């Protein structure tokens, strides 16, 4: 260490010791007194801030106007000498202009005067004082928002029951909306994530209290905004099928919602807004009301993927065909009149049909992820506007269908509700595009419904329906087989042509000779395709029909517990992408039968032996169907299994009955006869000659 560094350290030490020596001595008593004075000052500031906050929350002018507010929104006693305004956590009484009452807070009841003057008992904590101010503040805000309706913001939540043979409704007095809708003639399949199957329990409940579903009417007068879901109604039982949920607003004014079950076996409940002297409460400028509807769809079926795909918000704009928001997330703004809105599940729907169309609507749906909400499918929401008048007794009327997606039922409801206007309610059932839907509605559904009147076993009904369809398709199937037979008996001649003109350079010649042979013999490679194409619409129609057929829901057949769900015989300990985590036996049988049918069909097409890639592609298709159909309804796989099996049986019968030697003799005789070429064949041969000439010219250029 050098001399300069040592001098610097000594100077620094001297400064520090000098500062400590000159610092005044601290008296411990004085120090404690100073700390206490600081604490007292902080407490006093906190008390002043608390008092200021409480006084700022309820202003003196608001306290002064509270008596008039209670007289306006409160309920008068018998001699009208006092008015009582009771809402959540508070009861206020105006007697001769003097306000009194109590405010409920956690753990205590506070006198209104203490809250109004901020003179609280010492026993109250700061949190209780703040809660008392908030409760009084909320009561005053609600009185300003709801005005006369505010007297109904508090009450007891009970339910009123309406019931017929098919529908059981619970209507809550809090909000006057249906909080439970039970279908008495449909069993409810509750899904348990840890269970390997579906368990039949009680009847289907489309609307359940645990889902927190609700609908509400919103009235905005400009100076007030009220929603009926916040109000407590008084039930008035008018008869066995009708109940009126009513609000007594004073001054002879009443407002309510009347529910009526129209028929003893109907899924339709009629909802009417009824009012008396409401013009004394609401201004005449109130011209519209909003219908707000929120529902969370619960999971009912085993196959979540398919059930989720078939659940959506449906709607019908005036003059248009019904539409939906798709499978997953969706939003839609409808700026023209709307005939109805439906929240649709795979097999059940709730459809709101206004007597006077909705003016506009805003719709949305949100898909719920399986890992977050295993018991729920989607959140659905609708907000629609309706015309409203304070001068009419029934300003708004709605019909609400709460029931199954049953085609005959929805068709009947459509004709009953709107005989002069086709509402197309059956469109909530996804029966495919126009042609497929026409086949389902004109042929399949009537036959299925007819058979179900006489036969209780739906497995037998599907068998008979399959036979009926096969009878209809028999001429096309026979024609297709005969076309294959003609092609098959010409196999030696075709082989001879291929051997005579080998190589790629003779491809055009081979094709010309082959087409000439077909033309002379009266055969065509395309003649077998047309009958198959004519059968495709029915196959696609059945593909859409079975997953939407609610009649199959819960119906047992053989090992299948539910023909509307996969017939699970074994649950895998893992999940295979697209295939799932279970094994469906009907799907396996369909796949095996499909492979057998493919093999037989390939044997009927000897020309395919020269195309091994096509052969393997044909065998790959049944395996793809195995993956695809494993998640589908057992009834659909069962139908395709029967259809393929009957087709195989038909093929063997045709082989027994059709003498291919005689077919060949007739074709050879036709080939020996002079045959006038059709215009199509002439044009085809001319095109081939031109193509061959162009090919020869190109080969010459290449040699140069």
C-alpha cells in the first residue's frame, strides 16, 4: 500500500468518526413518543379518509330524495300512510316522509339512520360499514334503474309446475322463465366420463337448473332499463294448463308472463306477455323489447364428437331457408325479420317462434373443449328484438317448442302453429342436401314410420327397410351385374387384343380395337357405372338418416344397447386418432362384409388384374370406412352391413341364374351382325383417329 492510499483511508475514517461524534444523542423515551405520535397521526388520517369515503358514497341530496323514491317504488300499506321498499339485504319504510329501516351486512344488522349519517356503533368493523354503504347504494341504483319494478327485486325463489302427458315444466318465480323442462316419454342417457357406457336413468331434461339456462325480456324506456330475469314474480294459477307469473306495480298497473300448455300431448308451450294499465308506468315511446336467451347444452350421448357436430344454433330468416351457425364457434347478425330461432342438440331442440316475427337478431355459439367441459357441448346465445306497445293487452306472444327432433312431430307443429306460412321446422333435422333430403322425406321416413306402427323391435325394422330398399334398387343391381357379365365373357377377346398390340406405342390401337369389340358385341364398360351411380343418392340419404333418427335412441338390438350410438364391445386403454378409444362390433362386421364384397366384385372385373395399384386401393377403402364409421351410430353400420350382405347374396343368385355361355353366344351373334354405329361411337372413333394421327406426327418429329 503506497503513502497516498494510506492517507486517503485515514481521512475517510476521520470524517466518519467526526460525524458520529457530532450527531446529537437520542433519548429512548423521546423516540418512543415520536413513534406513537406518528401512529396516532396515521390512524386519524385513516379514520378521516374512511369517514370521507362513506360520506362521499351517499350524498346528502340522495338521502333527502330517498323518501320520494320509496314512495314511488315501494308498496303502500292498507291506508297508504307508509310505503315499504324491500330488496336484497335492505328494508326501507317511508312513513309520513320519515325514512327508517334496516340494512343487512355479514354478521350484523345496521340501522338505516347509522348508514345515512355515518354514525356507526363501535362494534361494527370497517368491512361491515363499507358493506352497509354498498347495500344502500345498490338499493338506490336499482330504484333508479327499475323504478316501480324495483319492489320486485327481492323475494323467494320457488317453482310452479305445468304438466301434460309428454312435458313437465318448472317455472321459476325468480325471472318467470322455465328453469327445467322434462320430456316424459324419452329416457335420459346420462354420460359419465369414467363410465364405459351410457346409463339409462330418468326422463330427458332439455333445460336444467344446473346449466343456469335462462331467457329474459329487456325493456329500455330511455330512462330505465329492466330485465325480467332479475325480478320476483307472483304465480297465479288460472287452470291446470295455464299459470300467470305476475308483477303488481301499484296504481292498478300489472305486468306478467302467461304460460299455457296448448294440448295434452303437445311439446309446445305458449308464452304471452300480459299487462294492465302499464301506460301509467312505462312511457308510450317504449316501442320494442329484447328477448335474451342463453343456454348451455349438456352432453347426452356416448359419442361426443358426433353429438357436438350435430348441435348448433339454427334460425330462419323471413323468405329464406333455415340455416345454422356451423359446427364450432360462430356469430351472426341478422338485420331482417326472423321467423324462429332454435338451440338444437343431436336429438332434441328448443325452438322459439314469435307470433310476430323478430325484427333483428344477434346469435352466437361457442364450442366447449372436451378436456375443460366433459359434460357440456356448447354455449349458445341469442338476442332478438320484438315490437312492443304499452297500449295493448298482449304485446308479445311466443310459441316455444321443447321436444324431440322427430320429423312427423315437427311437421305437425309447423302446420298447427302457422298453417298459412311454412316455417320449415323440420330443417333442424340434418337429412342432407336437396336430393338426399327428398329421398328421406318422400320414401325413407314414411316407410320407417309405417313399419314402426306395427313392429316394436327397431333392429327388425331396419332389416325390413333394407330389404325394401334393395327391392327398389333390384333392377339397377341386376343391370350392373349383367354389364359386368358381358365384360367378363369378352375377357378372352380383350386378352387377345392386348397380346396382339403390346407396348405403349400401340396403346391407341389397343383402345380402338377394344372399343370396336365392345360396339360390335353390344357391351360398354360404362354401362355398369350408371346403375351404381343411380344407387348412390339412396346410400347417402341413409347415411344422413340414421344418425338423425331419434326413434333409434335407446333402442336395444342384439348386443347394441343403443342403436343411435356406437355399439361398444370393448374399450381401449388408449385413443387412436380418428378411430377413437372403443371397438364397434357392427362396424367390424360391416368392414369384413365390405372386404368380401370387394373381393367378389374384383373377381367380376378381370381387367383389373393388370392394375395392381387399383386393386389395393379397392381393398383400402373398407379399412378407411372402419376408421370413419367407428364413431357413428350402430344403426347405420348395421344397415350397411345388411345392405352389403344382401348384395353378396344377390350376386351369388345372379351367378346361379345367369348362364354366361348363353350371354357370350348372344354377344358373338351380335358382333357378327352388321351394326350401325351410333353418333356417339362415330364421334368417339373419329376423335381416336385424330389423336392417333397427332401421336404419329409427334413421333416423327422426335425421330428427326
